[in-house]
């Protein structure tokens, strides 16, 4: 999936597509694109989103590939709060809000 995202987005940053390059930049292995992660969260919420909204996310830690993560979403009066956490570690990788305009 990440390789296809790199091709479509044009973001072929070596830390996303090569374990060797990722190690050179201090990661144990390649990492997921943050924007792909955010887009995947929005895709999960898509049926529940209003017609117009603003997305605000913080990327807290990289997702090493391969990994298993959990997506969490909770409704709020003006939108949704969401997060992505490591399935085993519980570490937060992404935290954010989707707010109705």
C-alpha cells in the first residue's frame, strides 16, 4: 500500500520505500507516510463526515512498517476526535480532530 501511495503522491522519500535508507536516517525500518495515515483515518470516517470540514492532526511518532495499528474515533458536538495507536505498544502515532465548518 505504501509503495502505491508513494507512486501516486510522487513522495518517494527513501525513508518510506527503503529499509536501508530508513536506517541511514535513524529508523529501524521504513516508515508509513504521515499523509497516507491521515487520509486512511478520513476514509474510515467518510460515511460520517459532514459536507465541509477542517482536519487538524499531529504526527507524534512514526509508524514502522510493517506494523499493526488501531484507529480510534469519538464523536464530538462539532465533529470527531481521532487517533492511531500501536496495537502492541499503545504508542500514539497520530492524534487529531475533524471539525465541521
